[in-house]
C-alpha cells in the first residue's frame, strides 16, 4: 500500500483568468512506505506545487489524493490540519523559522494547539534538538544562528511530531556543498529509521546520491519520466 497516491491530479492557479497558471497537470504517482524519492526539475517545473499537494498544503483542481488509503482532496480544512500534524513533517526552502524566539520555541510550534501538557511538548522538542546536535543552542534566538544551524532547527521542527513522512522543498538551496552533504546524511539516516522522504530539488548533489530510491522528473507541471533503477526501500 502507498503512503500517498495521486490519481490524475491537476492544480490550476487563477483558473479562467488571463493570468491562469497550470502548475500541475494530470499527474499520477505513488510514494511507497520507506521510500526516499526526489521530485526533480528546473524552476517552474511544478515540483514545489506537487510537493504541496502531497502534503495537503493545497487542494487539487482535479484528481484524487489518497493518504494512507483515504481520499483527502475534498476533506474540510480541520481534517487536513490533523492529517498534516499527524502524518507529515515539512522542511521549507526558506526555513520559515520565526525570528525573535528561541530554537526550542521554534521546534515546539508544530505541537500547538494539542492536548499535550507544556512540559511534554518541551520534552519532545528537546529530545529532537539533542538528536540533531544543536542542544547547546536551544535558548538562542534563531536569527543569530548560522545557515547550517538554522537548517538543523528546521529539520528538528519537521521531526518533533514524529511524522511518517518528511517533505523537503529545495533543502540545499541556501547551503554550501559541505552543509548540503551533512543535510543529506541526516535525511539518509532518518530514512534508515523508517521515515518516508520526498525531496523537491534541482540540485545534482541530492538526486545523484545512491540513497535515493526513485527520481520523478517534472517539466511544465507534468511528470516526464521516472527513474526506478535504484534499489527499492528495504533492499
């Protein structure tokens, strides 16, 4: 069974207007449990839009999006919020960290509002910060950190809810080659722990790595090819 299955999914912005944009058109693709997949394509190819559809961040104009066997395309927003919180962890291209608050506070944010006690939320955040090697910085404002440290905070935040699946949008875009290598080692390790990972990227440092199970190529909003020559999850 797939974690996510898209069936003839399209996404059109400003439909029927002069500035209409077809971001994703007629895409059918499935993501397997434990897979580390890449959405590969140049800027404007639709890979970020497709990633957002996979993660229930936006709704399709047409088609079905199945998450763990349930069609989520037309669910009310409060159900989608629960799905995002319980299933997905997001790593955004611009990090999307909140300046003016600490590392710890940023990592705690995805757990609000929940029924958990504040002490439990803090403990969960501290645990993942420790795992990512930035515990000494937990009380620092995020804007004072280096790019690599900010990326680790962003990864920590994506992991704090213990998601089944991590979606990363151009995660190496603002990192040098050394930090990009470190990031991929972290993601490879998380995949080895059973996390399903999908990365939208045009960076060869990402899609050329042996740990990638499948490359889904995109251009002009459509899937133009799928490279499944790499080993399958668990091989």
